[in-house]
């Protein structure tokens, strides 16, 4: 099995739609630290699990300097963003999304 990971920062804002009162319902931003984990039993024709540039285009290219509520079709919690990454990136089995060093969500297929 081959494994790769790609890490990068995304600067973006969002507001959460919650069933309880929270200051996170107000528009606010984060410098999200994102790590994408991919694996494959066989490499593609280029000798890769997935090209690092494709991962960056699909995630960073879609989210960086955006209002996440405007570009994602769901409540943009860290948990939902992590699942969206796994569902979006080829061969992705896990994503780690950190709003801050102390607030981290991980989704694994």
C-alpha cells in the first residue's frame, strides 16, 4: 500500500447554523490547517497515488479566501469539511481539519 499526505493552510470565513446559541453563529474566520491523507494499492500511470497539485486545486483552490457558507452546500463545520475533503479528493481516506491548534476534526472512511 502506498500512502501520501498533503498539508496546507486555508484562510476562510464561515458562520455556523446551530441548534443552540453560540458566538460561532456570527461570521468569523480561521486560518484552517488541513491535512489530506490518500492511499492506493497501485500507483497511477504517472507513478503517483494522486498528484499533490490536484489535491491543492480541489481543496485549497476551492476554499482559500472564501466564505465557506457560499461555496459549500452544507453547514461548514470542521467535521463536515473533513468529510467533504474525503469525498472530493481521489484516493482520500482521511482528512484532518483544524480551526485552531485546540479545535480539530478528523474524518476517516
